[in-house]
C-alpha cells in the first residue's frame, strides 16, 4: 500500500504543481479556470479508459502465459518509473519556465485559451498512465484490491494537500526536499519492482536463476524491519541470483543516469 501511495503522491504532486503554475500565471485571464478544469477532467476520463483497456489487454494476452505477462507488466512499470526519475531531473527547471511562457502567450493573445486545456490534459494523461501501469503491476503480482485502493487514496490526498500548500506558499522552502526524497524512493522502488518482474520470468523459465539465496534466518521479510525494507527498498529474503543482479544493475543505471543528467 505504501509503495503505491509513494508513486501516486509523486505523480499527483507533479500534476498539482503544473496546474498551480498555470493558474497563478493566468489569474488575470477571464475563463481560464474553465479550460484548466476541462483539461483536468478530460485527462482523468482518458486515464480511466486506459485503465479499462489495460485490463482487457491482460485478458487478451492471457494465452502468452500469466507468469510472462505479470513479469512484463512489472518490468514495464519499473522502466517507466526509472525513466520518469531521469526525465524530471533533466527537465524540472525548464518546465516551470515553459509553463510561464505559455501562460504569458495566452494572456497576450498569442496563443488560444484552449492551449491551457491541452497542456493540462497531456500532463494529467502522462502522470495517470504511470499510475495505471504501476498499480496494475501490483494487482497482477497479487496485492489485494483494498490495499491498492487505500494506496491510491492516500497518495491522492497527500499529493493534492502538498500541492495546494506549495501553491499558497506554505511549504515553499521545503518543496525541493520533497522531490529529493521521493526521487530516491522511486529509484529503489524501480529496482525492487524490476527484481519482482525478473522473479516471474524465472518462474516462466525465460531467465536463468543463477543461484538461489535464503537470508530469511538473518532477516525475515515478514518481520517489522523486513517489511519496512521491502516496502521502501524492495528487500526480498529469498532472492534468486538474477534478481540480485537486476536490482543492483537498475540502481547503478539510475544513479549514474542522475549524475549524467545533472551535468547536462
């Protein structure tokens, strides 16, 4: 549940910031709220349609083997989260400026009001698509629907609350720290989810095991600390060698990627 809440929190916070920037920069424009709200609504509706077809796609690909498909969903979710981390690190500074320039163009009449709708719609759709794929990856891996729903609600509430607080300047000084902490949490989540996906492909005999390890006697995954490490860092007490390699390879790629994009 907490893993889902973390991802949803981050995505909702990004949506809130985009809407907040557009709203603040176009406050003098009559009717701008309608276009922003319509973009938000259209993005949510399209995301629900995407969620519906994701489930239908799962049913249509069932003949490929459930272990293979489950692994594919998890690995795709991990890849998307990792890509998002690197993309946001590279473009975070320019996004605010781009949105303000767009808002100025709308205010000066150089661009139509519906440009606000398009930007909000595409932003909501992109972030929501990641939420759909991520939550579905937990669904296919056996997480209870009630936990998924609770994680979605918790992430939605926290993301919206922090977004509003940042918009009104309440947490302005702490804004960058939220992104630093969630960026590192997402890096570990991405590595952990990819390792779980590799586990499904091992069961499907697509990937070799490369040895089996059991550290449950040292730290059980069912213990309080074991559950904590599993939720935030993807800890598995009985991993296969392939899973260990995949986990640390993912961490290495994302950490090196962060260093590279910071320099560019």
